[in-house]
């Protein structure tokens, strides 16, 4: 009976410790995401204004855009070293289209940089972004594509 109680106590302690580690990790992830959201957009691309990245992305997406933020981590392997951990911002627009940007944070979260991004125009076409300042132009192209398809649909009716 004594062994059973020791075993139960050990299991409770182990699960409590792992829950504390998980909560600590969630807290660190939330802090890292908040840091990226609050950084000036100009820190990632000198062509951009010195406004919070989250505010700039919201302005580019428009007032109805919903932006979801997440930390994408990779397991440490020889192959994954080429792919740093990233904070992702995925914006869903009112017409169901979206854009995504990834800000690499890697091991040195003090020096984040723009990793990649794209605007999804349709199921068959997207625009890759070489730099964050390309996003407004890609969004303009997306809007133009939407206008052209609206005009084509109106003519066909």
C-alpha cells in the first residue's frame, strides 16, 4: 500500500511539473508574439513607417480583416536549423482571401527579421513577398483582380 501511495504521489508531482512547464511555455510564446506585434514595422523594413507592426498589418488588411497570430516552432534537427522559429500573422479578409507574413525570431529574439510572406489571390495564384513593404502593392493587385472578376461576372449576367 505504501508503494502504491508513493507511486500515486510521484505521478501527481510529475504531471503537475509538466503542466507548469507547459504554462510557462505558453506564457513565453504569448510574450514573444506580443513583442513582435508591438515592434515598429520600420524595424523589419526601412521603407515602412514607425508604427506598431500589428497596427500596420491591420491597416493594410482593412478594418474588417481578422488577423490571427501564432508562434511556429520547429524541432531542433540538422535540417531545421535553416528554418528559424517564426511569429506568423495570418489575415483573413472580408472576401475570404488572405495574406500571411512570417517574422523570424529564432534563437535571438532581440533581432527579428522578415522571413517570408504571401498574398493568396485565388486557389491557383499567390504573390510571394520579397520584403514586407511589398505587401501593399500585392494587396492592390488582389483588389484589382477582385474588381476585374466582379466586372466580368456582371457582364456575363
